C-alpha cells in the first residue's frame, strides 16, 4: 500500500472541508478502500462554512512596536478595511470547549471603551487556526483573532504594570452557505451478526492552511492499515464499518450528520463500538479516551497482550473535540486514540516530515487487535 500519510499531506496538501483538495482526498480514500476489497459508499452532505478573505494579523503599537503571531478564527466577523486599532483590555476566559479549550480573552477597545474586536490566546501555545464554537453562534460575528501564549503573558505583565497596550488587528472572511463534503464508508460485512457494527473512523479534512499530516492523515493511514489487515484475515462475526469523515474541523459536522442519518432511519443501535483515530502520527504516548468502564477493560487487556504496544494513558472524559463524540452523545461505547504531545497542531508546520511512521504502525496494530476482538469471528 502507498504511503497514505504522504499522499494526503504532501501530494494533496491542505484539505479544508468543502475545498477541491478535500474532495480529491475523499476520492483517493474511496479508491484505496475499494482496492482493499471493501464495499464503498460515499455520503455527500452540504454545510455552512467560512473562508478567509484577508489573513489574521496583529500589530503591537504600544508599549513597543512589533508583529504578533496571529491565527484565523473560522466564523469570525470581518474588521473594516484597514483593520481595527485600539487599547487591549483583559475581559476574562473564553470557554470554546469546557475543560479543554479555555482561553484568555482580550478586547480591543476604542476611545469610548466599546469593543471593536477580540484577541484570544491559545492556552496550549502557538497562534493556531481554530473555529469559533458552535460556528460563531455563541460569540456573535465580531472580529476574532487567535494569538499565542507568550502574547497573553506579555499582555498580562504590561497591564499589571499599568502600561497601555495598543494594537492594530485585522481579519476578514465570508460565510459560505453551501459547501459540499463527503463521508467515505467502506464495509467489511459480518458473517454471523451482520446487523451489529464496529465503527472505525478518522477524519480526513484539515484546518485552513495546514497540510494536516498528523491531524489527520495519520489517522486515515492507521484506519486503512486496520482495514487492510482485517480484510485479509478471517471474516469477522460483526460488520466492521470504516469511515473517513469530512468536515470534522467544522466541529464534527460529518460525523454529526452521519449519526443523525442513522438515528433518523432507526438503525443507530446497530453501532456497538466506535474506535476513532485522530492524530496518531506523533507523541511519546497514546492518549486513549474510552468509556464505559467495560470497554476500557477490553482495551486494557488487548494492550496488555501486545509486546510492541506504545505507552498508553487512559482517560474517560469525552469532550466534543472529535468524531467519536456524536456517537458518545447517543450512549454508544467509544474510544479515541491520539498521540501526544504534538506541538504542530492546527498549523502549517503539521507537515509530513514531522510524522513518525512507527507511531502510526504501532497504533494501527494495537487498534487492529481491539477491533478484531470487538468484532469477534
Ligand atoms: Zn483532528
């Protein structure tokens, strides 16, 4: 099999949902699934998206003059031509995702003290591209820009010392009301229990300007390796459905759409377990989010039986940050595998050269064993 991570991240490149590149990636994944002997189906869907028309920029004007690293917020409102200039004031914490993305927020105010726009600092480090939660509905469509953690620390220090901090910020984009994306489904039918399913999934879209090598070409790569191994082995008792989800970076749009579709048809209870692979190409350990406890015990026993397994850290707090979440909301046992730490998350530096192929291989091997056991045979 070709190097899938390389193909998606380097040959195709950034794959923001609704783009031509995302579409190319979906066709490539469908072809690969077909070549592995899976029955392939493509589920198209339309969604509300956002595209930048001017890059996010921040210029510090006082107490010193320099450029500040800036990232785009999807669904941000647009600053007027020429940007916004004003005084920076700390306004609190922005709860983009509770217990996970809780970021310090600053307003840029005019001379009357009215808010003109906001700078929100990624507590995890760099000025990445991110999405305004619930597609901007919670926070409105003021101009928002992501800044980095050192900028937050600088602002804090200056404000505490009573110095005036002034910036000029800019961002602009348009809401796209009819973007097309696809979920790509490949099925390995079960022999004895074909109406019971194990879902193995990974999203294939990326953020705006990121090649998305680790996030999440690596997860698609691992998923297709699992498919290859299981397609060649003895037939599973339960059906295994491999799904490459589109538009995950739009807050799990593809997986939410998929789960809603099954629920409408009254067949969601066919899904017995989910294994989601999101960023498995880097890190010194695998962070495994798994619930309920019985599923965790199955996973633990599988990992204990592997001689070559990566170190695993378990947790049971399921957050709305990846494609297992819509299944979890419906009470389905879920597990997410994620390699951690990874510093290039949601940046243009999330490129093929950062990926550790051994991490993908070992994760895929462990996940193959998990899926094989859950599917029976
Ligand atoms: Zn991801």
